[in-house]
C-alpha cells in the first residue's frame, strides 16, 4: 500500500468500488453514532462537559514541559523508568534495548496506536522478536497482515464471514464457525497461553497523571490488564501530549472518552498503574517502563492554533461522524490515523508534501468539530492546513508544496476581475454572448456531471429588467 | 536518551506559551441519589452488561456465596483469609476446595491460569452512575484474582456505594497515595471488535457476580 499522497486517488477509487467494505463501515458508523447520542440525552449538559474536557486538556498543554517533568519525577519516585524518544526509530530502539537487556524474545501487546505510529511490530520482528497482538480486533488484523482501519475498532472493515474465513485459514484445527461468540472464544483460547508465557507486555496510555505518576488504560476485553499484569516486564508507550495535571481531572475525561468512542457509560476496565510490583506483592510486573514519544508533536505545539490538535483523546468520534471516512474507510487514507483527526495530525507530523492531499478529504461539513469531546476545531484546522499547503510561509513542514502556478494565476485573475467593475462587466458580457463556446468537458468534474454553461442574461441584467422584490 | 529529553523539552519551552484564559469553564454533572436509588442504578448498569448483582445481608451473604459457587459449577474458590469475610469462609467453606491467597508465590501464576474456577475479592467501593466496582489489589488480594479465573465474585458493602467516580476520588483522596494498581471494573470482560456486536468473556472473567451486602 502506498502511504503518501501519490496513491490517494487510487485508494479512494478502490475503496468506493468495494461495496462489502462500504457496507461494513456504514453499518458500524451508524451504530456508533446512535450509541453516542443515547448517552448524551441532554444537549446542554453535553456541551458543558465538552467545554470542561477542552479546558482540562488545553490547560495541561499550556504547561506541558513542566507537567512532563513532574510526571517523570513522580514516575521515577514510584519506581517506573522513563525514556524519551524524538523519533519512532528511537522509541523502537528503546523498546528493543529493554527486551534485549532481559534476553526476552516474546512480547504480548495491548492495543496501542502509538506503537502503530512507531511501526513497532515490524521493527521487533526484524530483530527476531515474536510479537503478538492481543486485542481481538488487532489480533484479527495481525493474522490478516493488515493495519487498523479505525483507531478504536481496528477491524471494523471486516465482517464475521471474512473473519471466519481467516480463522479457517490460520487455525485449520479449530472447527469452522461464523458465530461471533465462538470466534471470540477461539481467540481467548489461543491467547491464554501466550499471556501466561510472554516475557514482556506492551501497552499504550490513555491518560498519564502528573500529580500521582499514574498511567491510565481504558479497555473492555481484559487483554490490556493481562499485558500489563502477567509478564515480568511492562513497557508503556505514549505521545507526550497524553499528560494531564491532576487525578481529579480523570473522571470527566474518562466519561467523555467512553461515551464519545463507543457510547458506553464506562468501559469494562479502567486500569490505573502507578508502580511496579512492590515487595510482598504476588503479581504484577517487576519492571515498568514508560516511553514518551515526540514524533513531531513538539513542532505542532509551537503554533497557537495548530496546538489544538494535541488535545485529542483518541476517541474516534470524528471518524464515526465523518461522511468521507464512512464512505472510503480507514485504509484509503494510507496513514496510521485516518479520518478527520488523521487528516490534520498526519500532515503536521509527516509534512504537507507527503500528506497534504489528505486535507482535501473533507467536505467541511463540520460534524467532526461538533462531536469532538475536547472541541478541537478540526474544520478550521483543515482550512489552515489547506492554506499552508499552498503558501510557503506556513509553519507546517512541507508548506507551499501543493502550490501550482497555474492555479495561483487563475485565482489572481479571478480576484482582479471581481475588484474591477469595468473588467467585471466586460467579462459577464463576454460570458453571456459567447456562452455557446464554453467547454463541454472540464476534467474529472464532467466525468459524471454536465458541464455548467453561463446563462443567456446575467443576474444583474435580469434584475434591472424585472426589478427586485424586496418583500 | 537524555539527549532526546533535553531537545524535546527545549522545543516545548521555546514555543510561545499557550493562552488558555479565554477558554470558558464547563461543568460536570454531579448527581446525588439516596441509597435505594444508588443501588437501583448500580444494579441496572451492572445487569445491562450481563453482570449479576445479588442483594444480600451480613447474615445471609454466606448462603448467597454458596449458591453462586454452586450455580457457576466452581469446584474451588480462591479467597484471602485475612478479611472478615475470609475468616468466615475459612470456618465454613462454601466449596469443596477452598484455596487461600496465602499459597506460595512461585505457584501463584500457574494456579491462577490452570486451576482456579472462581475468585472472591472485596472491593474498595462502588459507583452508582456507571455500575462500577473499585478495587485496589494488594498483597492479600492480588491483581490477577479479578482477571484470570473464569468467575469473579466481588463483595460490595452498600454503604461504600458512591454516586460518581469523581465523588469517590475526592472523598477518599486518591491523589494522596495511589496503590500499585487501582481498578474500575464494570462487568465481565467483553468485546465488540467483530461487527460491533458484543461478545462476553474475551480475555478476562466470563462471569462477574456482585454480592451486594446491605445492613
């Protein structure tokens, strides 16, 4: 799969042509939207809670360097080791070094989007480490050799029949079943031994609390708890933007996250880890590590408007409500983070030259901004990035890379025409008189549409003749 | 990678300090219910995710526990002998093979993964709004008890049922000393990763039974 702008058109065309996958997304997104709505029955209370969440995250960002230092100091005091990485490669190397220092060759993973961002599985496998995803959706995708298509429900593009087929191919000894409960129980049975024997467990982090040095994980399956409880070593990986100031801020963020993501009042498990196993304790990892990854975030941080991108709590509501995402699905984006959050985050992280075309994958309908639990103004940021893609004075890497002289000239001419009454009148006259000469074909636009033709008389002209009815 | 640390922090410090003064205050609803209503809400939420809530009393909880073990087909029960509940269980075991958490450390993981049918834990309290148990596992009741065995039985004293998570954190001042692991548990393990359809008993317990003890 091409992961840059180059193949975006092709991936979109392929995705739109795949009715099965489109149906899977449509059904899932409709369900997720309804479930979210059911849990926010009172619009006023919802807005107030969103405002609260926005303020918590924004104020945490307003003293991010201090909070990161406080978090680090608290974690170290609690016995958790802290590592910093500027790039995915550095983060991967840190994880590998930890594993090698234990002579470990097997890892069990809870769901982590930052580990996807790092390309961790691929990296570790190249170094002879056996990596196993344990979240049901991620497990299915690892079998299929595919990346996630949604940040919360990674295998949402597959239906039960495709998953049954995959299980038949990979586990011929297990009786074939298309029953969701039976498929789930098969995965449970397969993964149980691996939880027991894995040498290292890896997880992401939903919130990191500076005040207490606590890593919070949100999940339903219990695989996250398994990965962070059973193996002797636990490594957590997270972006530097996940830190919040106080423990008392966690309950409202948790509520916003679970309701927005899957329409649940709370998930089955909320797992708060503050230290490795203490003397006398019978279980839990003896070593806990946290890897703090930057990967472009500190660059995003430097702009007062784009900074809002870092408030994201990764609920996925923006993609659930996006008409473009619902139709093309997560894989068409070709990036780790798809949907509206992806089209603002990925170009800032990886450069507008490589990912700038993503910003065109929006109708600016505004749904993403309206549902975002921390009120990230996604549509405004899309506009900002579209502007930067065309102007080299932007702050985002790759600014100006989408600039085309022909397009710029066209807009200059348009602007001149609309500022000069004489030119404007001459142009409308010419357009109405010579309307038969208007081209019948206008590139991809007319592939499925009729080309527009200027009217015989301009609106001004008609108004002059008929007058204007002000009533 | 202290080099990375310095560079990241330097970039963050060099950035203009974000201004948050213009961001208005929001609010979180903080409902207050009486005990009956808290119990009703807790029970509704728990049963909605297929957990079982058994209302019982200080005099009858033992019979309730026995019935739960029997119904679940548990041949054994893992429990801590240290709590008052544990002492009662030691005196009058509700199953044929009671196992205490005092078992030797090196046998802990294997026993949990291969032998235990059901584990009983106490709880720090509950949350009515979301139907949630709060657990602070410790030496007596370690973390795997509420995770690895197929059946988790939890004792919740009705007086420890809070309205919301926020209220519980504030009342117990969690920020003053977090344990190794604090847990919120709201039902048996589940997943909706296949077709957004709920399936229960994924990696954690397949059954969660709450013995709600009310005076």
